[in-house]
C-alpha cells in the first residue's frame, strides 16, 4: 500500500468537514494552477447545502478569476465568491492593499482559511536574471516567503477569531523540503555567487518553517500553519510560462507525459489534498485529537500537534534535516521572525530594503 493518506479518505474527510460550519476563506494565486484546483475542491466539497461559504479570491487577472468563480458557482451555487483585485504580490504594499480590502469587506468578521500559492516559476539560474522589487526584495523570494508571511500577519487578527472546526488554517503551497543552502549573513542572496532558483527556495523554505513555528506558538489553539509540497502537478500554467528557459521548453513536452504518469498528481487530487489541511490531522497547537481516523501530525518542532507542520503531498510530513536542527540550536527560530519583522518595518517606513 502506498504511504500516505488514501485519496478516498481525504475526499470524504473534506466532504464531511467543509459544509459542517460557516467558512470564510482567502485564496491567493487561485486565478490559475494549484490555487484554482484547491478553490474548486473547496467549492465542490461544500456543494449545494451546508453552512455559508464566503471566499475572497485575491488576484491580478479578473478574466481568469471570473471563469474560476463561474466553475465554483456551478458546484456550489450558494457560495459567495468575491474577487479582490491586487497588483504585484511580490510588493508588500500590494499585499497590504489586498488585506485591507478583505478586512474592510469582512467588517469585523473572521478568516478560517488562508490558502496561498501565488508565485512565478522563476527558473533563474544566475544572479543576472534576478528581479528586485522597488521595495528592495528579490521578487521570487518575496513571492515564496515575505509576501506570504505578510498576508499571514496582516490577516492574523481575523484568523485568530476563527472557530471553524476549532481553528483557522494557513496553507502555503511551496515545498518545505527545499534544502540546498542557507546563508545566515546573506538572507537576501545579494552575493552573486549565492543566488539561484534552488537557493532562493531553500532560504524561503527554511525561514518559513521557523516563522510558522513561532506564529503557531503565538496562535496556540487558534491557527495551524502548513507549508505544503504538492508533488508534481503538471496541469498548471506555471509550466507554460513564456519566460522559462529554452532548455526547459524543449525538454518539458517530452518529459511531461512520462513524469505525469509516474509521479504526477492530477488536478482534482491536488485540490482535495490541499483542502485536507483543514482536517483534524493538523490541529492548532495545544488542541487534542478529534478524529479517530486521523493520527495527529508531528509539528516541525518535534511536538505532536505542534501547530506548524511541514506537509508532504500525501498527508505525511517532511522531516527536518540535521543542518536544519543545527540552525534551530543557533536560535534561528527566533532570529527568523526578528529578521522578517525588521524587513517589514523598513519597507513599511517607506525605505528601500538593502540588507
Ligand atoms: N506545479 C507544481 O508541480 C509545483 C510543484 C511544487 C511546488 N509548486 C509551487 O506551488 C505554487 C503554485 O504553483 P502553480 O503550479 O499552481 O503555479 P501557476 O499555475 O503558475 O499559478 C500561479 C498563480 O500565482 C499568481 N501570481 C504569480 N505571480 C504573481 C504576482 N507577482 N502577483 C500576484 N499573483 C501572482 C498567478 O496569477 P496570474 O494569473 O495573474 O498570473 C497564478 O494565479 C508555486 O509556489 C510553486 O512553486 C508547484
């Protein structure tokens, strides 16, 4: 039997849980790919009955957003799906604008689910192709990390008010297992020798694991945090990006059918598995087990039910490495949060981040 939680168990869990209580969700990156598959899975699991469902779809492209909302409406006619137009989410000020709009529209309400998958498929191999935002962050690193933590902290007061099966859920779709190198003295990868697609992912995954652990402690009993590796999902727009390098554009059409067959995760399965993070498998820190079918996951800090989980595509967990635990011993859990808040403060004050 393959390791992990079987898809029928995942689907039935979602179908039971999602319509069982009122649910308000915010999606980013759902105008395409994994975000849209996840949003559709949520709408489908809610179906035609159940408690109210309200979704804010934060995106740049109103045309694709409308098409996705239309699809959601077909399976969930009672759902309230609202498009929140944003700019470039690599910019913290644009993240703040989108969050402000959600907060205003919610009028003192709450957010039960924040599902983030906005990112480009930046296969940049070198420092020359690096794109810096006008706020001073590397655009790719920001999309994977700073922007997503900013969404989380800006919406945290609303997330902490959630009572949806016991707590709110933050999902960040991007592999927590990405681990090549971490540069404590160059977190922005400004040294030309440090920058690469893999290293940017590694820094993002490391900082996010630590910061989600810290936020899980601050939101004990209220919010759980799930950085999630979705597996290889070949049916997304990302793989069609015009900016991908020529070698990839030539090789991918040949490799894709085989990869899809051998290790691919289909779009319906992908959506269901993302929504599985709402289940009792991943409780907020300090909450007891509720579902006898689902063993409580071990948090990335080693505590059963720790509240922050490095989630693999199939409901299992991605363990941390020896190097990662050395960073923890060196105080990087706290240092990561301090660093991130400092970046936010500098940019918020209107200055360019240059460190
Ligand atoms: N697909 C996979 O096999 C796979 C595997 C591992 C990890 N992941 C990770 O999963 C996440 C989602 O991947 P995907 O395959 O679903 O990608 P995708 O199909 O390319 O979708 C990306 C989404 O992000 C939005 N976006 C991109 N840049 C943005 C920006 N600057 N500002 C605002 N929105 C922006 C896009 O909006 P527009 O419609 O406006 O462009 C789109 O909605 C990524 O972080 C990726 O690294 C994917």
